[in-house]
């Protein structure tokens, strides 16, 4: 059975790659849209980092520490 720690560990690389995948998808549709997709690449990395910080500050680790 998939538990919370497994789901969080699986979500981190998925979120990190999602920005690059979305940018690539938008960029392949046309030339001018590549400029619009530029800020999407770091968005995936920031989402993954946000997930890690959220788990550390509000998740089970924080509840166990307090």
C-alpha cells in the first residue's frame, strides 16, 4: 500500500520535471510561445522545494518534533 512518505518522495521529482515538461510542450507549439514559457522551467523546481518545506514545517516531522 502506498503511504504518505512514499507519495511525497515520488511527488518531488515529478514536480521538479513538470515545469520543464510544460515549457517544452508550450515551446513545441510555436516560435513565439517559447518566450511565454520561459518562467515555467524554475516553477517546477520551486514547487518541489515548496513541497519539501511544507512537509518539514507542517507535516508529520514537525508534529513529532513539537
